[in-house]
């Protein structure tokens, strides 16, 4: 059942997964490698192609949130912002808990292209800092422009550095896994962008 859920994109962490991560055990030692793209919020920085590796035994499902774990780790120095947020939540979230959460970092996915037969059963996602608004991160105009090309409104709020990756459903059992998303895939003529 766990393998079936993971193959369909459900992320499940089991105690043995945590033990593997601690010990570095990867089973066969074979790795699944795929490309993804980083769109920095700073327009002066180049958009770059990155590479990720995950153990083949764990390659089913979308692995980008675990690949990017820690990429958004940060803190908010302004206690007033944290206090205001805490109050907006009924005071149920303490400032120290918010600081710990942001220090760890959190990644959120935002689908910009749904899988269809026309685009090869591929979905494309933006990955962003789940605390971007609370941290006061600036708008990423290049990511907004990409989302607008995909049919989203121009006033969409995409804050901070963004990452773009692709997942594909394959086979009769519709297994899900990360596949390459290269710099060239940002082209408006790319197959995934056809809707």
C-alpha cells in the first residue's frame, strides 16, 4: 500500500526512511538523477540548471520537497512580524515555534501545468518557500511571468527564489517520478507548456 501511494505522488515518511537517512544506507547504491531549474528572485542573477540524485529505491513520487529541504531555511529577525502572525492565529502559535519552523525551512509546491495526453502526461511545478510572505520576501517577477504564460493571473504572489521541476506518469500503473526539466524547457514552445 505504501509503495502504491508513493507511486502516485503521496509523500510518506516511515521510521525506516529516517534510519536510512541517518545511516546513509541507499540499498543498491544506484541513483536516479534528474535536472531542475532555479529562478533566483534577484533578476541580476542567472537562471541556472541544477541536478538532483535520489536512491533508485526511493525515486517514485515527487522528490523535490526532500531535495530542496533546507533550501528555504531562514529566520525572521523582526519579532513584531512574528507576534502579529501569532495573534492572527489566535495566539496558538508561539514566536519561538515560528522561529524554529523557519530555521528548518519548508518547501511548498505549486502546479503550473497539469499532466495531459498532449504534453506527455507531465506535470510541471514551481517550488517555493512556504513562509515567503511571513519572511517578507520580494516578488519573483520571472516566476510570475512563467506562471502567467501557463494561464495564471498577473497578480499571482510568488515570492523569493523559485525552483521548477517536472514529474511524469508512466506505465500502465501510472507510476509518478521526477524527470529532467532543463533550461531549454523554459521555452514557451516546450511540449509541457501546450495546454
